[in-house]
C-alpha cells in the first residue's frame, strides 16, 4: 500500500465540523414539523374532511412528487439514438471492490457474474472484512488466492489474473471500502456488495459511461430485488419490485436536474480520484454511499467543478433483499436512521441556491421526507380511529380522497412499469396485472410497514443506537447453494 497516499487519505476529513445551522434550514425543517402539529390538531377541532388534514397533506405531497417524476421521465419515450462508435484514446480502467463479511454462501455467485462479464474488470478486489465463515477457504481452494497478511493485498489469483484478496480485521463496510480504494490503481472503481449479481453487460455499460463523460464522478446501475422462495419472501419481492421501479425512475427524474443524491452502494461506480479527494467513505455513517454523494456535491460546488451523478438504465443487477418482516424493518431502520444522520450533517446545504436544484428542491424535499413516516402513520392512525368510532361524516369525504389517490397510484404504477421496461431495454420481473394489484394493496400494508421501519430509524438516530445488524442472505442462492438469477 502506498504510504504517502495512505497518509493523505487519512488526513482528508470526510466531514467538516458541523456548521452553524443557517436560518433557511431552521425554517424549512421547523416548518415541516409545525405544519404537522397544526394539521394533526385539526383532527380534534373540525368534523369534516379537514379532520383528516394530515392525511390530505400526505396525499398531496406524494401526488406532487409523482407528477414531477412522471413529467421528468418523459424523455424515456424518445427513440434511442443509434450506438456511437467507441471514442479512440486511452481506455478507462475499471476496478471492482467486493466488500464481504461472512458472505461465503453468495460470494461465488457474485464472482461468477463479475468474471463472466462481456467486459471483464481490470481489477477485482475482495475486501474481506474480517470474515469468520468459510470465506478464506473458498478464496484459496476455488480461486487460487494465497492469503496475505492482515491489511495487505494478495498477489493475483493463479487462475483469475484480475482477482485479488485484501484481508482486513473486522471494521465495517466503509473501513473495508476505504482500505481497498487505497490499493486499487484504476481510473474508476465499482463497489459491489457480496450479495449482488451483475448482469453480463453491466461492467461494459459503467465503463462506457465514465469514458464518455469526463465530468461523471458517480453512477448507479438499476437494481432488481431478489427474495427467498418462501411465501413471505415472494410477497416481499412483489412489493419491493414495484418500490424499486418507482425509486429508480425517481432517480432518473432528479438526475435530469443534477439533483441526484441516492447511489446504491450495492452497485455503484465512482471516479477513483474524486473519492480520494473527498476522503473516502464515512465510517460513522449508517449509509456511507448516500453520505458520500453529499460530500461529492459539496466538494464540486466549493471548487467550481462541473461534476455530475447519474443512474444508468443499461447497467443492471440483482441483489438480495429482505424476505421477512423483521429483516425488512431492520433494513429500513438502518436506511432511514442513516438518512437522518446525513440530512443533519449537511443541513447547511438545504435551501442553498449555490447548489442549484439540489439545494432549492431536492434537499428541501428530503427535509419533508424526514417527517414523512410521522405524517403517514398519523394519517393511518386517525383513519382507524374514525372507523372504530363510526364517524361517517369524516369517513365519507376521506374515502373520496383515498379513492382518487388509489386511482392515481394505479395509473402511475402501470405507467412506471411501461417506462421502466423501455428504459432498461428489456423485460422486467414486473407485469401489469401484478402492478394493478400492488396499487390497491400497498397503501394499507407495505407502505405502513415502510413507515414503521422509518419510525424505528428515528429512534436509532435519536438514541445513537443504529447499527447494521445481522443480515441473512437467502435470495440469490437456494438453501442448497444453487445459484438463482
């Protein structure tokens, strides 16, 4: 490992000392909370649809976001431009870091996908984060690697020349990624989780994007969730499939105004020098990939750099997703707790015009999202209260609002499946009939579960008890270890 690079990397502070909170941030965040209090109070003061004002506000907010995404994704309908010949010049090198902790059951699936790419990576580094399962035996016997000393990079595999092994004491994913970034010598680096299966053309799509766009510093591929084949697993995969479709279309929409913040660390590409320039991944954050994008945007604004962040529809992958209620709630607790961490750390950027649409639109939207579970759960709780009391004077107009929202959601569900298929250029696991059913069922089931996990994330954030938690991978391989794709 290069000692001078290591010293410079460690000296770079991932986060600046928390700045004084600007007035605009106080007004935006505080306004969201005050508005919730006022709307909730109306439940005890009026007897018509105004009693459910918190629910109406929740519905209106979600509707505005749907309309925004619908409008901004219309370019997907345009005919695809013909493929351009490759630009001559030095080939952009690309390395892959697979952060792995006790992932021996799924690691062969991930490596098979990487080694079977139409455009094989120049480097593949297994960042072994103190695994105590059969990872070491797997890497030595199946992949011809010789175990290096802790903190050192191995020699190349005897059977796969691009494959390397970095052994580390257990310190968490961010620590493992940072150590690997110091070792890798490629222009771009792709982070892939040990439970993520890349489609055969994914690496080629990522390399092409970074080669054609010199200002591109971070990009995410499109990910499809895979759950276990149990009844619960099939249900969670069904709901999460449509959730992922909507989320990735939303990322496309925000990308168009250079306001994209969410890059999935399970499948994310970065300009290596840019990541090193901002100090690598933050080891204190629960969502280190999300936090890093904030820091890249801040660095670009501070230094007048035209950096961009993209989502790539032609780079696709499958990833293991929660298959049970407990696993799902723990995942969403971590995700939302990490989101709150990041929103707090970068509160000075909220409403700041220097960041363009990111500052004046995306981050204020995220300020609203901090209390979205509070709005959603309060709306659902009040609805149950009116049902129990038989308060039909409120329920009748509320039913009209809910019915109109379900119709809108149904239209958007069907439209999003159509757009998504066109965007990624192939059939997805989603179909119109299932999308129709999901639109009817989701608001009263999966959506409540998501808000519950997010509320738990608030508890983790306020108490400082957020952790990754134990994760069991059951989606990409069957119980007998057979690969699923």
